[in-house]
C-alpha cells in the first residue's frame, strides 16, 4: 500500500476525504485486503482516543453471526406480560 492511499484512508476516517479519495479507498478495498486492516486500525485508535470501548473484530463477527441465527429461528416474545 502506498503513502497516498494511506493518507486517503486517514482522511476518510477523519471525515475529511474528498469524494474522489473516498472512491479510491473503496475501490482499493475490493482488491487489497490490507486496506480494510489499515482502516480498522485507524478506527480503533480514534475510538481509544475518545474513550470508547473497543471490541475485537472477530468477536463482533461472532456476535453478529449468533444474532443473525437467532433472529432467523427465535420468535420475538413480549416479556412484559401484556396481552
């Protein structure tokens, strides 16, 4: 990954990217797996600086997969007891 692309990712994370830069990052992410990893690191640093709690990406993927499976099989129930 070149310096220009890294700078574009940084600008995108900071919400300072032009439309061209945003498109360039999105197009690069389709063919280069390291783009997403670099982008994720920027977001983790930003979250840490804001004092937000960090969740590991693989953990988040497992939680989402579990919730998706439950949503497909478990009916929604009203726990308030109102009928």
